[in-house]
C-alpha cells in the first residue's frame, strides 16, 4: 500500500545542495544507513526523500523519527565516517541532505588529498 505525501524541504526553497562532488554519494550512504538501522520498511535508499525533515511529524511532511532514532543515526554515522557528532548543530541534523553536507564539511579535503580516511 503506497502512500503519496508531500515532503517539506529542510530549508526554505530546498536550497541545500551537496557540498562536495562526493556529496551525492555521501547522501546516498546516509540514506542507506537510516533505512537499514531504523528498519524503515516503507523506504529504500533510493526512495527516502533526501530533503525530508527527519524529526517532523508525518502530517507535516516529515519522517516522525524520535530521539532514540537520532542516537541510532549518530552511532551509525560515527562508525561509518569516523566523525564526532557531539557538537552537530540542529540545522545540520534536519535531513539526509543536511547530514551529508555536514559530513562533507567535517571531512574537509582529507580523503581527496590523501586518498584515504
């Protein structure tokens, strides 16, 4: 049973774009992690809207995730990207896109420059 619903953008006008050329790959991996770790059976990495607000109610166009889900996401992303999410701003933890942009910024150019994490 497929439900069609409007998904609100994480920022006014949906202006968030990938911060680096690898940003789309990061966004896809973030989506995969969210779908897998939270067992979101209604989505796949391809169908999870990258601009959907993670913690907004579904009737507001969000995914309606809770604080336990945020801990699961942070744990998985910390393991995947070897990053510290202790000081992540709320605006960076709004959607798949904002998380991917945060990861891209935090990783800087280290992978591109050294060829490894």
